[in-house]
C-alpha cells in the first residue's frame, strides 16, 4: 500500500511504532508529534498554535492518542477541513470508534489493525437472559476506557447481525452508553444499563 503524504487517519495497535515509522519515512520533513493517552482541549489548542506557525516546506503534525476528548475534536474540525498552507495532519489511534464521524469524514482512513479488530462476542442479544447478562458484565467490567467504546460498537453490530429491530429505547441506550463512557462511568453499570434493554419482559 502506498503511504499517504497528505492528511490522513491511521488505525493501528502499535501507535508509538507508527509514529517512529512516519518519522523515518518522511525524513527530512519537519514532523511535530502530539502523543497523549487522552487528547484534551488544551492539547487541541497547542495543535492549533503549532499549525499556524508559517512554514516554507510541508510540516506534518501528528495527533496520536488512545482517547480523543469530544470537545478537542470539535475544536479541530475547521482546522482539519481547511489546514494552513504547507500543513498536513496525521491522526493515529487504536480504534476508529475513538474519533467522531465528523472527524473521520474529513480524511482518508488507513487501517493497519490486526484481524482481531472485529470483536467477536460470545453472547446472543436475541436470547439474552439475566444469568448471561451478569456473566457478560462480570467478564468485561474491567475493560479499559479506550476499548470500552469499541465493545459498545461491537454490541451494536451484534444486534444488527442478529437482525434485531432496535426500538427507540434500545437505540437511546447505545447513545447513552457512549456518553457515560466519556464521563468515566463504571463499565459494569454501563453494560448493565444497555443489556437490560434486551431482556425479554
């Protein structure tokens, strides 16, 4: 695959290695990396300041994180859509679920993730009972925050695969789950809230 030299998004399990690889591939171009566990609004402000420093040659600004705060992403939308002259952005994260659809729509996306990216869930939402629910919640209660949205996304795809016609309350529970994860809610509470909507009354 040809490596893009314009702005793009990379989804990979190996974030640090990817940054090192980009530095080698794009040498001697100027590269400014911003690598955080959680990319916050203050980090976005630093990126904006860096982007508006005039450059004679192309400068690559790398935004790499496991989590991208929603406010930080929104503050960067205009910059990503209309970058200053000679500025290219490379966003690197472990899951496309970490990025807002509005961010993903502005750049080409390259997935370098291993085949395990698609989570296979050993659960049937169509046949869900309380015992299975509690067992699933127990198994995933320690899921780290940067993987939690991916798990919620996988549950949504599971519902689609099982051809479940989601009602308004079920759809709302997926949206609520995303928001609660962003607010650092306990994973067992989030999963219980979501899955209870699939228990047959």
